């Protein structure tokens, strides 16, 4: 929920409000807007601001920061997709195993006894 005005968000992130406007122009941040057009920042936006600060402190320029954030989002999406695929595969394997268990008959209960060739 976007609740922080730009000055509060800037203070929480440890930057100048103008920096937030620059980040928004560069596409790094997309705050919500009120009907009057004022920016409102959420806790998630503050986390993104802190991540941007960490990356710029590590020496990345804003384009590099944008790309890193984009790639991190892609990795998160792929991890979620992988977890869902694993769960589906596990469910499919379990279903096959349940199906096989119904069809298997113990050897001593088999109608025709199998004996190896000598």
C-alpha cells in the first residue's frame, strides 16, 4: 500500500527527494499517484530504493542498476516457475505410483506362477 509522500520516502531511503524523481524518470521506480498527481511510495518502493542505493554504492551506474533489478525480478519469476513445475512433476509421479500399486499383484498371489528357464 502506497502511503509515504516523497519527502518521507526520501528520508527513509537516505536520499534527496530529487533523487527519487530521477529514479522515476529512469524507470527504476514507479510510485503510485493520488488523484491530484502526488507521488505515494509503498514499503516495497522503499526496499527498491535501498537496493538502488546498495548497487550505486557498489559502483554501478543507473542503467546497470536498472538491468540488475530487471534480472533479479526475472530470477525470482523463474524460481517461482521452477517450484511450480517441480510440484506438478511430483504430483504426476505420485499419481503414476498410485496407479501402479493398484495393478501390482504379489508373486505368491499371481494366478500363473512364473518359473525361470533352466
